[in-house]
C-alpha cells in the first residue's frame, strides 16, 4: 500500500508498506527517510540513518538516503572535455566535484506519481548547464516494494551528450542503530578495488583485494578489517572505495547476527562505492541520537567514479538519445 502521509510546500512524505517492510520516502531528493523492519524476535526498528525533520536534509551534506546525481562520487577538479568543449562543474569537495555538485539531485524536489499499490515513480528535469553539466536530462526513478525487496529503477535520456552516474546513498545499520556496524558481517563479490588519493578521488590504480583488508569475498565482520594497517584504509579513514564486481547479481550482502537481519544488494551496475560513514562527526540524527564514525555503511551501486578521466570508453558517458536504464534491488530478510 502506498499513502501520502504529509504534504508541505511541494515536499511530500510517502509511506510504502506491506507485511514485511515500511519504507518512508520523500520527493525531496527521492530520499529514503526510514526503513522499518522486524528483527528475529519480532522487534521493529528503523535500519537507516536520517534526520528528524525533512528540512535538515537540505542543510547537511551527508546525503542520508538520497538519490545522488547527475554524477555520483568525484570528478577530478570538476572539469572534463567532451566533444571539443571543456566543461567546468561546481567544486564542492576539496578540489573536486562530488555527488552532482552544490545543488545536485539530492537537493531537488521531484515530481512523482503513485503508479500502483507497489510502485512510486519520481521524475525530474535537470536543465542544460545545471551544476555545469551539458544537456537537458530527463530522469525517472521508480521505487517498487514487493514483499521483502525494494527495487530502484533509474531511467534517463538527454538531448546532448552528457555524464551520468546515479546511486542511492542510504546509510544502513541493521541493528537499528543499537550499535555501530563493526559487528556487521559483509560479503562483496569483488576481486579488485580502486585506489583513492587523499581527497577520496580514484587515482586510476586498481588493486587485488586478496591479502588486503578489502577482501570480503567470504562473509566476515567489518571491525577487524578496519583495524588492519593499510595505506588505502588510512587515506579513506576507513572504507570509502569503489569495489569492482566479479558477478552480476547479489553482489553485496550485509548481515547482523544479533538481530538476524540480512540485506542483499543486487544490481545491473558494475561496482559500488563502499563507504563506512567515516565522516559522521557525532551530529544529531533521528530520535536525538548522535551519529558517529562507522555507525553505518553505504552501498552505493554505480559505474566507476571519475570514469570520464579513467576509462577509455567511459561508462558514465550518456550519448544524446541513448537510454540510461539501471536497476538495484535491496532484499531485507530475517534469518532465524
Ligand atoms: C563519499 C564520501 C563522502 C560521503 C558523504 C560518499 O559517497 O565517497 O567521501 O564523504 O559520500 O558525502
């Protein structure tokens, strides 16, 4: 069932609910505000971080639950060449462009319609030159909740060649924020990760995960990985790196044994930025609780960050009249 639960200045709050989950979203940034899920004892918790009021989402740069774009993650120096032009994007993270700039998609009010009992469709026109990007880009984001799975479908088209890399930036904590994510178990189907520099921007070097703290090929607790000594972990202040998948389904699994909650992420995209919330600084979130470093994990499925500079045929390039069509699903199960 889908129901509008609040309306204020074109910013609405909408509940998507069935017997397994209640997901509360807003058309502000297509933000996922809450995901309520039972644990193995039947206790209901909210398993994503967020703010108490919708207004706060616009004032912070944590991207809690939001859709991120036009291009997620960093573009080095915020500039790129395309079709003989040099484009300069907004610089909002050290020397680089991050998550679509100062007024990226996370901060925009989307139109939306309730398609049926299980599906919400958001749409947004990102105008030519918005945050410096070329072309009028029509974006549609569909949230579909069926049983224990939320499927996010992204469609876009542009009237000029442009760049695109869309993700959802939910901060998961399967304990319902009873503890940090150090005792969560993680599995990632990836043999390689991308190295980053001191500003979090990928350098173009790829490393094998084997014999490094980045090896999550077998399910293991995140905490001990973070304690290992590694130059890349130090640069990221934890995990804040692109992982390159070696499979095309169920690529990431997160499990919290005490609650029995398990999240499985499956995507059409070739990788994910895995971010262990290293920059949360104790600021207050929902229910007046402080959010600290490693209180959550983001699994940001996407094409390679800064692909325009790093790939011969950049996967983030969307040609005029081509279709961007990607899907990521999140399955929430309870293991008893
Ligand atoms: C980035 C981090 C950044 C965070 C919040 C992540 O996707 O990789 O470096 O701090 O988003 O903006």
